[in-house]
């Protein structure tokens, strides 16, 4: 049965639905919102959280940062209830045994070292009318019982980052109605990863699929530190219509206790990440997911040892925006300002995908001055408001 949103959050409910449809979702388990609420209740945090939020003004970044710092400290000092911790450890150990780390290989006293991804899943998340992508934290390549417990607590605390507090305030979501679940999944040792849109979010053409792809884990793309390959694929046939092979400078790789950004080997920097058959296979999976949800999807994927995995799927929220022009978000229409792409043009030399733009737009909106924007988009590329200097 599909997991309920109020128990496992938006990401968890989506992954549950994908797994129930026999799509290739990595195995894992949920730490439900009940555990989050137990942590808050038994550490007497709710009153202090609400008190810290009383002074926030979503247009004043300093107030958001101050409230966040206070709440983060509360979570850092809190203790996970013993029965909750035991349940998480038991589920993690069971996941390890199920996935070929047998009891013979690990003595009862020895902790299984299965690498997992520990991912936040909020109850107010990934709705058709709003995107909460990037609001909470994900911790990759976490191994060992205590490390999983600590990462879970950090995920709970990330419900109260400055960006998340400000975004929910602007969306009118009451702070006493949010909670956070955690998804713990097998870490896919991805050779390649990326994002697939089952409709072209730039041109709004629903007969096209847009794929972004790079080497290593997908965090380099999500965090905007690498310019990925871009492919436009015909949805009906799986035929690649357009391919832009980027010079990929950075990749996210696994290291002890987490991940790091490493230079891409010289022999891979200019090489296309996906061949035509791999792209067509991803499109077929994307169509299954779109048919399941009956709405165009923004999908995170990874490939390991030739096998594709689905890591997340959410609605493409930008398709709900009115299409008033070719570039409906033109910063030059916001006022008489001088715009420059100095520095940001080097980091983002190509037009931003909506997924990347949504993260950076929310971040820079907190740095704006009243109605004066600090950051804008012109012809799909990011610009800074030079008039503010």
C-alpha cells in the first residue's frame, strides 16, 4: 500500500508510489513524522520553536538566520528517544542483512557498514502549486548505526533552515503544521546521474523530454557546481533531437563518511555522459512515471553498473505559470537597473534549467532589498543587479 503523505512526507510518498509500481527505486525504509514529533515533544522544543519564529520577517534575511540558528541549536542538543533510536538501528541493520551483508560477515557486536542516503521528506513538499526542492538536507554515503542516527537528527533540524523558514512564510504555511520524515535508502554508487523532465520546461513542449546528465553522483548538478550535458529527446520515439555535450569540470564522489567534489578526469571531461540507447531507456522510465502521476514530472535518476535507478519524482511546477512570452521572466522588465552576469556567467555559462533556477532564485530572493531584486534572469541566464553595488 502507498505510504501516507502525513507520515512519510512528500518525497517518501512519491518513492512509495514508484516502488509499488515496480519502478527501479533503491531499497530502504522510512523514519516517519511520528518519530520527528516524538523528538520535539520529549525534548520540549515546540514552544521554543514557535517563540523563535515570532520575530521573523521573510523580507529580512537576518531575522530568518537568527531564528534558524536558535532552532538548530535546540535540535543539536536534543536526544533521540531510546525506542525511536532502537527502531532506526533495527531497520538499518535489517536493510544491511537483506542486501548481502549477512550475519556471518558481521558479528552481533559489529555494526554493518552499509552506505546509505539519508534524505529529508517534509509534509509540505513537492506540491503542484509550489516546489520545495532543496529546502531540506540530504546526507549521502552514510555508514554505521550512529552515523545514521546523527544524519536523521540533522535532517529533522533542516526543516528549520533560514531558507525553509522564509519560503514557508511566503507560501503562508503555518509553522505549527509542518513535520518532517526521513527516507533512508541504499546509496546508488552512480557512475552517471542527473535530472529528467518529462516535458520541456523551457519551451513547454510536452512532446519532448529534457535530460541533464553528468558523471558521478547527482549532487553536483543539484547544487549547480557543474555544467551538465543536455539532451532533448522526442518523447514518442526516444530519438535524441538535440545534444549539448558540456565540458564537465567537477563531479561528486563518495569518500569516507560522505561525499566530496573532485575534478573530472581529463579523459571524461568532453565525453558525452549518455549514449542514445541510455537516453531512450531513461525516457521510457520517465513515461511510465508520467503515466502513473498523470502529470509531467521532474525526475532524479542515477545509473550504476548499467542499471538505471529512480531517486525521486516531483511535479514540474513551472508548467502552471502563464506562458506570456518566450522569456516570461525577463529581469529587465522589473525596473530601471543595470544588470551584469560577471562571475555568475562563468559559473552558469548556459541557460539555467528550471530546477537549478528555482533553488538559486529562492536563495537570492532573501538578499533582495524590499521590491528591488538582487538577482534576475535574462534570456534564461542569471544576472546580478549591479545597481545595488
